[in-house]
């Protein structure tokens, strides 16, 4: 017998009551976008604001998932509950993002204090730029106070997603210290903490030196946070405790300096701007159809009118 599809409000209440399957279905609604995702957003927003997000990004193969799994283990030893969003914007699979992240975290899959979700664009009208913060808010609203957002690569989308966290960890490996590559990827701008993972390998000292030189060239204010450079070996757990202590130090700094409030306000403003841009884009696609549109397109092509005059006609009354 097929399971009755619950409306978003009932799913949300069920997730609040602790039902993990309802929470998973809520996140699926968010990924799909549309009216149901908007309803989840309206329900979650007033209950959110207490959770803290930690973004983790870095080149593929840097060991982010293994490091995330080690962090989960450390947090659980402190009796903290945690949610993990593993972001893969390029996945072609309709069932979600590539499951490799879950495989690496399988030791925690049955732990009720850990919720792990892989996310892909999956047709969301706003893409990950909208789906990720909405998913974070839903997790926050149902009581997950620590949310890890791990990205698969260091492309523009991944860097943007990770950079929207309260604390952003950039993971590199020994031998990966090219300042041109780092700046090109935008990692210098978003890093709150640098981690040299697999630090037991040759080249860790050179990578640390390269990162320090990049930081020395950064235009940091006198009272600004300077990203510390830590070393870890995720497979053995070495350095994970120190990494988490540094995350807590950054949180304390961000809260006391006003940086956290400033970042969150900026992110919400950018999200609002993105929502408006997406809705205007859909409106534009709706306007650019029909008989009059076809006529104007022909007139522009025949030089009977110019594109600006044609656009004015199509937009007349729209911005009233």
C-alpha cells in the first residue's frame, strides 16, 4: 500500500517531533523547489537562528569526507548532535548526490545523534544558492545546533556554498600550496581555518609556508581574524580535537566582534536578492512568449525597431 503523501506542514511537525524520515522528506521538498519548498521555508524561518554552520571545502581527494567523519566522531564523544549536508552540484542522479560521502561516514549512519544528507541541484529553480540555506534552516529549526556543510570540489558553486557558513574550513594536502590556484578558486577570501590534511606525507612544511605567505599578503585589518593553519591526519584522527577547538575559538571571536551577526545579515540579504532575481527571471520568461513577442522579435531582426524600444513595449505595465 502506497504511503499517503503528507503536506509540508504535517511533515514539518513530524520532523519537529523527531521523525527522521519526515526530515528527509522535507529536505527532498526543498531540493525540488516550488511552492512546497516555499512553505517549508516559511515554517522553518521563525524557528531558526540557533544553529551554527561549519563549511568544509577543498579540492577533490583532499580527504574532506574522512575529516568530516572524524569530526563527527569527536562531536559525538562530546555528546553533541550534528547534521551533515554533503553538497554535490554536478551529480546527474535523480536520487541525490553521489553516495561516496555517505559511504565514508557509514560508521555514523545508524547513530540517532547524526543526520547525514547528500544534496544535489535536482532541478531546484534557484539551484544550490537557494536550496542549501533553506536546508540549513530546516535542520536548525528542528533542533540541530551543529550543521556541517561539505562540498565535493572547489568550483565557483562549491566555494560560494561553503563560504556561506558561519565558519569555513579549507582543506588542502601537502604539495598543494600554489597561491595562484588558491586565489583563483576564491579560497583565500572564504577561509576562516586552513587545514593541511594528510600531514604525515612529505611536503606539509612547504604547504604551510606557502599558505603563510599568502596570508601575509592578504589585506587584513588590525583586529581581523587571521586564518590559522592546522595539520591533521583524518584517517587516524590526529589533529581533529585541535581543529574543533579552533572552530570554537573562531565562533567566540565572530560572536564577540559582531562578525557573526554581520555575516548572517549579509547572507540573508544576498539570499533575498537571489530569490527576487529568480522570480523576476521566471517572469521574464513568461513575458517573452506569444504573438506580440514573435512580432517584435521579427521587427528587431528586420531593423524596423531597436531592442530597447521593443523591450519597453513588452515591459510596459509590468513594473507598475
